[in-house]
C-alpha cells in the first residue's frame, strides 16, 4: 500500500513541479499532498520520468530501511549526492538502490555521528596539511551543513533543487564542494563534508548489510567479495578465481 | 583517595609486554597486580568479528581518542595539534592491548641492529654516521638476545622458515611457514629470477595446530581475512589473551583489574612507591603502593607516564642532554609498486595478517652502503591480508576518486591488484622526539604526549633506493600496468599507516645516553622497569613485537633477580 502511494506521488512532471515549487509547495522536491507523512519513502529519488517509477512496487520487508535521523528532504539530497559518488551502471546498482542513504542516516544517528571516540577538547587551530582535520563541528552537523549547502548552491547557481538537476550539473557542484571552495558555515569549508560524503558512500555500499546499506549484499556481489566466511584456506590456494555466494554476519547469528 | 594495601609488583597495561611479565612472575610465585585501562576480552567475543566497518573503520578494539590522544607537529616551528580521530597509530586498549588486533608478523631484529654504531663505524669509518643521527648500540648483542627470542617464539608458536642472511637460530621456528598463494608464488619466482632469496614472513597466525610449553593448545589459521585490526575468533592468532594471560590467571597470583587507568607513578625522587589509578567506570581514584612498578603501557604512555610523574630527565633537543623522549623513531613505508592486471583475477578476498613473502637482501647491512647516502634497509615484500572492500579500492592513477569511472575501475581491479611493498628502517634524529604537550590534556587533566617528528633525509634516500627495487621486481613479475611511488611524502599523522613506534625510553650500557639498562630497569629509579618498543634505540625494518617480546622475557628475568636482591642489575 505504502509503496503504491509513494509511486503515484513521485510521478510529477517537471513543469508542474516547478510550478508547485515556485508557489512554495515542495519540500526537497517532493510534492506535498494531503497525507504528507504517507508520501515519504526511503526509495524516493530524483527521478522525474514517470515511466521509470511506475511498475511493480518492491516488496521491501526490511524494517531497518527507515529514517532515524534525516528529514525526508535531507534523505533525498543525500541519496542523490551519494548516487553521483557511486552511480548505477551496467555492473549493478548505485548508492541509491544499495540504500546507502539509509546507511548514512543510521551512522549519523549513532554515537559516531556525535564524535563519541574523537578527541574534542580545544583549542581548535587551523592545521597544517600533515596534521589531520581540526573541526569542532560534530559529524552529524557537518553532514547536515553539507547537504544544505548542496541545495543552497544549486538553488543559487542553477535555480533548481539539487535533486532535480541533471547528473552532470550535480557532479559540477560536488566538484566545487570537493575543492573546498564553498563555505558551509564560518570556519567550515565544503571539502570536509565532501570527504565524509565520499567515505560514507563507500562504506554504505560495502559494509555488512546489517548497517542498512549494501542492500541484499549487492555491493559485495558486484566485486565478487564473499563477505564473511569462516575459512578461506582452500580458496586462497587456487590458481583460478573462485566466486563464492556472499554471506553476511546474520549467517553467524545463533552459532 | 583510597590507599590500597601494598603489593610486590604492579604492572601498568596488559598487552604483550604486560602479559609476558605477568605470566613469568606469577609462574615464579610472585603476586602481581595488573592494571589495564580497557576491558577484559576473550576469543568468543569475536563471533561477530567479521565486521569491517566496526573493527577497522570504527576502531572497535583501539584506544578511545576522546579520552586521550597524541599531539603532533613535523618540526619545532609548527604548533602541535591533536590527532582527533584515526589516523595512523591505532593504539590498543583492553586486555591483550594491540596484541589482539595486530597482524602477527613476528621477526627478530638483525645482529647488525644491536651493534649498529660499532659495526657501521668499523666497516665504513667514523664519518659514515652523520652527527645528527643519534645511532647507538643497544648494550647487548644478538647472541645475548637469541634465547629470549627463542622463548617468545615458542610461547607464541611462530610459523616460519630459517633465513640464511639473518641471525643464527638455536632452533627452527616452532611451526612451519604459512601457505603460499599464487600471488606469493609470483613474487617468489620473480625474486628468485633476480637472484634474491625469498622467504615466508614469520607469522603468529598459526600455520598448524600447536601446543606451547605452557600447555596452551591453539588451532590453525583459516585465512579468514579479518585479521589486521580484528581479533581472531579461532585463537589461531597469537594474542596475549590466548597465550600468556590465561597462564598468569591460572596461577592464582594475578590480580587483574580492568577499567583501571593509571594516571601517574608515585615516587620519592629515588624510587617509585606505587601508582595512582582511576576506575574508568566510576571515576574513583586509588593509590596502589608497590615495591616494583612495571610500565608496559605501550611506547606512548610509557614515555608520558614517566614525564608526568617526573621520573628520569626529559630529553632536550638543543643540548642533546636527557633521555626520556629521546630517539623516537617510526618506519618508512613509501616506495611500493602496485601491479594492475587486466585479465587476471586472484582470490585476494582471503588471507591472513601475517601471510606474506619477503626478500632479506636489502635489509640491514646485507648490501653494501659504501656509496649510498643512507644506512640500514628495508624488507621488500608482497602480502595477502585479505582485501576487504571498504578499505581496498585500487584505481590506476589518473582515475577520479569518485563517480562512474571510480566505480568501474575500483571494481575491475578489486581482485586484480597487488603490491610489492617496502618497509624501511627508521633511524633516530636529534630533532625527532617526544615530550609533554603544553596545551592539550587527557580526561584526567594530564598533559598529552607531543610528538615532534618528520621523515629524515636518510629516510627519503632509503625510499628512493627501495622504490627502484620494488619496481624491478614488479616488472619481473609483469603486469598490464605498474605504478611506483618513488618519494616519501612528509609525515602525516592522519594518513600514514603503521603503528610501529619506537624509542623514548631507550636501553643501553651508558646512563648518559640511555634511560634503561639491558634489563629495561631505569637508571634513575631501580624499582621501575619500562618495557616495550620504547626501549629500542632505533627502529629496524622489521615489525617490532618479536623484539619487544624477547626483551619482555629478559626484563622478567631481571625483575625476578631484583626481587631476590634489590639494586641495579648491571
Ligand atoms: C593494526 C596493527 C597491526 C600490527 N601488526 C604488527 C605485526 O604484524 N607485527 C608486529 O611485530 N607488530 C605489529 N603491531 C604492533 C604491535 O601490536 C605492538 O608492537 C604490540 O602490541 C605492543 O605491545 P605492548 O605490550 O608494548 O603494548 P600494547 O599491546 O599496546 O599494550 C599496552 C596496554 O597498556 C594499556 N594502557 C596504556 N596506558 C595505560 C594506562 N595509563 N593505564 C592502564 N593501562 C594502560 C593499553 O590499554 C594496552 O592494553 C601492529 C599494531 C597494530 C595497531
Ligand atoms: S586470518 Fe587466521 S589468524 Fe587471522 S583472524 Fe583469521 S583465522 Fe585468525
């Protein structure tokens, strides 16, 4: 049910979207309908082509695939940006379909997002390049500043929401962010956010699926990584490549 | 502060050094208190251990940097700043220390290492060692070290093969070498063609089931690939938790107190009288009086505890006087060549922390240095640790680090790349040292350790030289594309990857130039023993633990002698 509703609401042609946006009725590119809460789904993205999003809804029974940190529009921007870092191609799914944005959401909600094991005492001085980042802002806040920055930049320079841009334009913005040219906040440049986005995207593609990404171990499958095997003694001795069906930590539960 | 009853011996830190001291003393009937800031650990904790994110990237087994870290600057002109997150230097925490998440490459240093100054001067003349490089002999020879190496290797069950070019062994390795994989065979064949003598890296990941002299039985390594940065779910990787600590516990003489962070060593100016520690859960502080204080809290805290407790004389780089913090050294890992194969896939997803092959030909003084502007050398090697996917995304240079091309290339080469690496020695320099940071503090308000360190001219020359060798070997192996890193970049505290820190409380025969004698007993306080790689006067091209393990056995012998007859042991 929920999936169906999402699909119908995603089907918005761009002229209409632009119109609604201009009348202030969209949030992060999502059209606001009557039942606002029901519109939000983890599988929404920047798709504007109605043919792409119709079809059979996915039966997604994973209760973990829901947001615990992001607002829906933050989630959408993250999903769109991560997809540019790790795009879908003929090898297989990209960040979006691997649920990388769900992974990022969960990480930022975790103690790691609050820098629990990082040294946070001041003073915070500007480092030399060899001294590692010296940032007072917590990871979760840096990330939020970053995705807000992407959208603000997009609106300012492209007159559009980030998630509605063509991939090439999104890439150009991400390159600006990578170079650190954009100021996210006094004393916080965009390169720190970009590094975190890149790292989290790769983690989300390849970490054990229990963390919310690497959906159905597809990240591992693309690179023929077997996940977790208790013994690989036989395989490592073989001259030819041995492709194993991946296993995740769930397979170790109850042993 | 609560004052506890006095004990004969208190040990600070329960990693390899602390574990060995605890087991040797308790077996001899001495009652020992072991204070460890982290938690207790056991093999069955690792059933969920194959978790790359948690153990490697979120540093599950490592020191919590929110409580303490180090500060770093490349030279005195810079302001030292804290390493806020990992980073290099993934220091251990909890019972077993870094001995739980280490790789297990377990070498002996060379006879040349122990007498590096005398042997270099003898062979190349007095002027070969430039005055700013503080090379010195260790105060004992390889032959004197040999029995302790032998004991350590038997306790841990080290798997390996005898190497002609290295120091004489009284016994073969207790277990045979690790399995050879196709990648290692390619290195072997190529280096043999070039006239070198490859050997399998000595490994603490057991190649076969083994029972050690203490009656501890362990099973063989399964090459599971979750080894470096992880605990071993089989107990196959030698770890204090599966070797020396259970032996000490079984004697009934070890009072192991976890969650106990030592803040300083109490002393009366001549001798230590005990330690102050905090319960990390409640914050309550205790005074633990003791006859003997043994510091085994890793290089960094060994130095920091002495400085914060005002024991010994801090090193002064301007005058060269003082010893605590002197001769800090690291290692140089640049110079590697990466081989990319377009149509070959290897089973690189499997492997073990100490699975690798190496040539001895460019280590130490095994090649002529007459016309070279550096001393010592490097182990040139190919390893197979298991290429886990978050950490290993090899791309040929010129490929963007994200986007369509990144994805395509990193997946293409995921199982089709390996390296010929170089691990080079690091010689002490007068400007590289450890002291207390003037600004940053730990959670108890004690100054953090400040590291002033950069690679030296010697290091850079060594890397240039070794990069030519790795390239030559890579070309002999043959690949579609080879990339060689020819230069050593400046030391970067958040990028460089190895935790082979040495020095700061160095050993020697002369109290003017060393902090501890060859039993690792302090010259300035004879009931304080400071044990670990902190005792190394320089760092060799090998991983440190075999040598610090051997020194721990020697130190435990010294402590037992001291208990019988207090006073200086030399
Ligand atoms: C990822 C990794 C891979 C490695 N691989 C290799 C390898 O292949 N070969 C090799 O030779 N070496 C390797 N090493 C290095 C090796 O782990 C160390 O040399 C070795 O563990 C050091 O033993 P230690 O007993 O001196 O210190 P540690 O093992 O670090 O133990 C010190 C203990 O002291 C405790 N402690 C510290 N301060 C206090 C305090 N104030 N109060 C109470 N307790 C305290 C710590 O919690 C810790 O448990 C590796 C290290 C790392 C991080
Ligand atoms: S590779 Fe071997 S020694 Fe290392 S964790 Fe796996 S089974 Fe243990």
